[in-house]
C-alpha cells in the first residue's frame, strides 16, 4: 500500500504548491522592471547623444517596424531585435561599462531589454522611456530604412534639374532591406534618348528604375554609364543590355569586372538572395581612359576620368550648359566616405582641385542628396584633409596603429556608415602614410 501512497502524496504536495502560486501578468512584470532600471526622457537622451559619441543606442524593434516607421537618426544608433540581444550585443559593446541606451516604440520591450543587459553584467545601461513614437511625434531626426516599401527601389527618382533625375540610395551599406540600392541612380532625358548613370545593384533594381523612367518619357534608354566597378553600379547591366543600351565604363572598371566580376556577384547574391533573380555579370560595350563625349539631341554630355579618388576607375558626368556634375564616388554627402585598400587619399585631395575648377552649380554625389560644392567639400575633401593631418601628427610623434584607431572622429558620428567605416578609414590612411 505504501508504494501507492508515496507518489500520491508527492502529487498532492506539488499541486498544492502550484495552486497557491499566482501568475504574474505582463503588466506587473513590466512595472516591476521599470522601477529597477534607469529611465531617461527625450531631453536627457539628446544631451547624452550630443556629448558622448561612444554611447551605443539600441533600437530593439523588428526590422519590419523600422522599415515602415523609421528609427532614430543619430550616429550611435543600431538595431538589435530584442530576441537576439543576448547574442549580438557583444558586436557593439565589448566592455561591461560601455554606455548603452535601449528603446522601442512605446516603452514596452525596452525596459525588459535593459534588465536583460544588466543581468548579463553590463553596468551602464539606460532605458529611453519616452520611446520612438514620442521621439517622432516631437519632430526629432528620423532615418527611414525604406522610403518606398512597395518598390524594390529605396527611393523613387526626383527631378534635380530640368531633364535630370536621380533616385537617391540609402546612406548605409548594402542590405537585403535596401535591395543594393545604396548609391544614386541618375538619368538624363533628352530629345533623342535617355542616358542612365549607374546600372543599379541587380536586374530587378534596373528594371524598377526603367519603369520609373517610362513614367516620365517614352524615349529609349540609349546609354548606361557605370561610375566604377562596384556591385551597386554594375550588377543591373544585363537588364539594360536586353533593352539595347550601350554600357559605358572606364577601362580600369572593365578590367575589374573581367577579373573580379564573379566575386562581386557572389558577395551581393549572399545578401540579396531572391532579389537577385535575373542578375548576370556582363562587361561594358564601350570604354575610355580620360574623356568620352556623347551628344543626344541638343544635350552635350561629357564623361570624364579626372583623377584618382575613391577608386582608380571612378568617372564623372558633366553637363556644361547646366553646370551640373554627376560626380560618382568622387564626392560624398550625408554619409562617411570609405577608404579602400586601393584608395589613395592624397591623390583624392589633389583630384578635388579639378572638381573645384569646374565650379558646378549642382552636384549629384555618389551617395547622399544632391547639393552644392561647399557641402560636398565638407563631406569629402575636408574629411580627407582632417584624417591625413591627424595621422601625420601621430607619425611625427612615433605613434602606432593603436593610436590611429583612437583618432577623434566624434564630430562625424552622425554621418551614415560612421560606425562601420571610421576605424577602418583610420587604419588604412595610417598604413598608406606610414612609409610616405
């Protein structure tokens, strides 16, 4: 009999304990957590972001929410979905005393995220309690991850000058969300055809751009110019070839496509996945070294290679009558420029003298909104001069690579791609100048 009573007594005891335990609601849990963490309001958040470039500001909402509502437009901002926080936080905060601020839409998930980080051992965590909805309602700066959610293009083309249009790309690295449209795709409508500057980052991006061109004109696309050999400039070329367009590029771009085209394709395919349907590598039909003039109707177009800059194969488009420059990646706006292993920063600065000699009224840069020469100079030449000056000081004082990583670039922190590029740029400029 005792063999039957013992399990029964255990079951009754277990049932009794759990019968007395109350289920704690989500609201009760949330309120308890809020009392144990540090909460800040919008004014306090702005003050911290203005004063501390090293703070990590984490939006814990899903990419879907960011796509349709935006996120805080500050350089310290990153997106880590709450469910992945424990696994991805180390990529952004490698010290327990790293200053971290978390937020969500309405202060429901971020308090729990803050508590999670404290449980993991982070000691300097704050929760932005007003939340993103309040931030946006008060007209603070917001970054949109996709201006056209129903279109593969990040943004639709807008007229910059009479007959000149540009679809401005995302000021961030290429992602699945921005569909490899993170550069500017421009086109010129003339009385005898259309010239497109940049083929787009895939067959589908090129096709979407063409659909927008057809809404503006029934003129045929006759030329497609590749600003360089990067994926977002070249990977839509086979779509345009199907339409009968002539693909134009610098001779060095053609060499890069021939040598590294399959690698460029593979890297983008890995990110774009199904958005890469139809994309193929094709080489240019027409190449040039220094200048190629094209006349369409009454529009004179000058394609130029004015010197080394972001890449050895960068080219520019000049409309002399309108004094409008489509600069390609020789000029940047809104985002931080990249220094590649093959980038010569000193020569880039010298090339800038030729940009200034043109004295353009309007510049459509490789990245960022069309603007004037003064603004473009600030984002491009002035940054290069500053970094080379700081590196030169380090070298004169026998400083090394570690010191180069710590060059103060905090004044640039609100530029797109700052977080991804600023230390890499410092490293590459240092290595270039070390043996000058």
